[in-house]
C-alpha cells in the first residue's frame, strides 16, 4: 500500500509537559554528521568522511508571534524538555482517502539566546528562542524513526543504534 505524505495539519508545543502559551513556528534541528578529511596513498584526492554516529551541533529555534512569558521561561539557564506533538496528513493511494498520522518530536535543549524581535503596530514581534539540542527523538505513526542522545552515546536510525559497538568498546 502506497502512502503519500502531504502536510503537517497542525501541532502543539510543550515545555516540561506543559503546553506553551502562544502561537509558534519551530525550526527543527538539522542532523549533520561530523566529518574528517581523508587523503593519502590509494585515494585520488580527498574524501570528507562522516564519523559514524557522531553528530555536529544541533540547534532549534522557536519563533513566537508576540513576546510571551513562555518565551522568557525558556531562556532560564537549564535543560528544557521540548515536545512537539502534531498530526500529518497522508494520502492513501489504495483507498483514495487521507489519513491523519501522528508525529512526535522530543528534544532536550539548552537556551542559547532570546531575541525579543521588533515592535511594529499591527504586526507580530518575531520573537525567537534559540536552543542547543542535545537529545532528539522522532516518532512517526507510533514508530521511532530517529533518536540521538549525545550525552548517552546513542545514535538510533530506523531501529539500528550506530553507537552500540562504540559504547561497548569504551
């Protein structure tokens, strides 16, 4: 059965289990692996070789429509548990129907900065909270598809933990 993902219908954002008050957009983290340049005899040039399971700095940004207390709370210098719970619309080609598919993104973050934005009559402030992400888990339709836990040496993608052998070795 072929399903075509179409769009995120809507989502809510939570901090430490409490729904964030305010309308937000979230720029989710980019997962980019650390690399090392390999060159020498037997290689025609250079290879920018990814280090298995080792992820570069990940950041996430929450953009608020206006200045809110929730934005101020998130700049407190501690680890915050941010959770995004959404519903995605998927078209099922076999039945010709659209299916609501749950999406959950869990992050443990540390605040990097709070940009209060700008004041303009009749406009949003564009307030932004930026975070360093040290833990990321993505669950789609009840299936864990990605988990990165930097402090516990976990890099699970589609059920395979690529750092399991490294943990055992060290």
